[in-house]
C-alpha cells in the first residue's frame, strides 16, 4: 500500500506513525508546502518571544523520518485526480496513491476589510506567518490586534514581549464572550490590564489605512477612532483549507465532508483534522473540530481504518487549554458561557483574582457534574474526565476536589476555600473536604 498524506501537521504525522506501526511494510509519503519538516504549531509564539529556537519546536530529529521510512515531500499539491488516484504537485511531478489522507488543516479567516492586503497585515497560523511577523514587526512601536479569541491574546502577548505596544479590538462586550462567562472573562481582562495592554471592547475594525509605501499606517474602528500603528494582526478565526479538495470531486461544505470513519464520498480518500467536517456529529459535538488534541485523535483513528481496521471516530469528553499571559486555563466537558436551562454552576474565585474554578452540574438531583472551567490552577485531566463520564454528584466532586489538583508541590492549595464557598452558595447540601491534594493522598 502507498499512503499519501497531504499535510505534515499533528493529524498527518500521527496517522503516518500509526500506519507504520500497524503495517510496517506500507509505503508512506507526506506532502507539505508549508515546511520540509513537522513542527509544533502551538509553540510558534514562544519562538517569536525568544523562549524557544526554531529547531526546538521540531518534535522529531531529522534522522527520524528516514529511520521510520517516512518520505517528506516539500511541495504544493495543485490538483487531485481521483479517477486515476493521482496527486499533482507544483514541481511538475505527480504522486500515485492507493490511499489518500487530506489533512490540509486551516487557513486564517479574513472579512474583506479595506486595506487588509497591505504590507504588515496578517494572521497567525503557520511558519510563514511567524516569519512574516518577525520581519514586519522589527523596529515598530505599535501593533493592532483584531479579535477576542485565543490567537488574539497570543498576538498581544507576542508584541508585548518585544516592547511593542498592543491595542486589541474585541467585537463583544467582554473577552471571548462566546466561550467564557463574565467572571472568567474578567480575570482575563485583568491580565490585559496588569500587562498594560489596551483593549477596546465593543469595537470592530472598519478599514486599514496605508502610507505612501503601501504599508499599514493606521486602522479606523467602527467607533470612528483612528489608531496609528505599523502592523495589524487579524485574529478573527480560521476556516478549513479546501483549496485542493475543490479541484476534485471530493464533497465539501464548510469543510471536507466525512462520515464517522473519516471517509469522504470518494473511495480511498479520507480527511481528518481541522479540514474535516463530520456529516453527523455526535450529540453536543460540533461538525468541525479545530484543536490539537482532536487532530491527533482523528489522525490515529483514521490510520486504523486505512489499515483495514474500521474504527469510528469518537471524540469523547471535550477538553481545551490555553494561557492568557500568566493565567492558565482549562475547560472540560459542557461549560457554556451563558446560563443554560437544566444546568447550575458553582463559581469560586480567589481574592487575588488569579485563580478560579467553575463546576457545572445538573439542576435536578443527583446534580451530576457535566463540566469544569479552571483558571490559574491545574486540574488532572483523567480525574475530571472520569467525574463527567461517571456523572458524579457535585457534592462528591467538591468533597474530593483534592484528587483533581495537579499543581506542582508547594503551590497554594485552595480546596478548603472552595469547599467553604460551595457550602455558602449551596447550604442545602453541605459537603466536607475528604481529600486534599491528590499527591499527598497517595503518600
């Protein structure tokens, strides 16, 4: 079997490694126009900030690919001929395949603002974006970031790390309003304030203005304010990269349409990761999942099906994590931003506004826990997942909250305060702390 994988991100590489394990004799070729090697996309910001070198974000040494008989082709795929099982490349060559995985990832989403084509205007998704940002922010004094999501705060922190003044435009009345409740959003806003990052809430971009050299010199907001700047980061989301799929008869919608086995409508052609759209997502799940861990899961799952072991993709319990300057964030399960019928939440916040926990649970007895938000403290993934999967009552979870504590040794422990606040908010079902930090419970 010759497996060709278009894309060498986490999905494509996970698939390749899994197929190599399942079918040692398989021929495997990965094609990428972005880079000649696999790298950790989530670590790009740390290269810009000087915390890591470019070579540090390569999870595998250069010898790894030959050692595992994985061919890397640095080229752009310009067309897909599914009738003849051929991938056409921009270097005047073709690749014949027996099985093809489209793992083309995402691309930055723009909204046709006047001036968005100017030099110094960009998104942040891959290595070429990092290179452009490094070049175009050299020696500047101010950058404007458009967008109130995870990439927006990353761009603001990146600029701040180099002494460049960031100004952030957020359409909603609070940060990441579609995901975070007001209390959690306020903690993120405090990070902006403490790091002297100016944020314009309820403000959108109207246009980008050019100087005589065709480079950005300012932005104009929907409030009519003109903000002088020398660089603009558009952090307004990403969309599946469908460029190649649209050259073929592979069916697409917002993404490449796949069934539960991650098969497209074309035999021997699969899609996984950011570019895939599930025809029938599971209950409470979204059709397009653009996270590192779901990309890895899909890459491993589709590899089994490619090798003849048909395996439906099952995401399991939702998880995500991020870092807002000095504030770590984790979320598990069902954690809506707004009050939801049938759900109640318990929220605890430390007086210093640098740590908080929200536990979501069913309003009706036995008050099963369905989700968590954690900011400024770390929870054990396996413990939270188990509580949600087993529908543990909230009283049980709170009384054993120490089992979820994953903070390093000697970090402050908040379980007593969390239990006390829970009993204050819900006096009808008082609980007693039965387990402190998980580490000590095992000694």
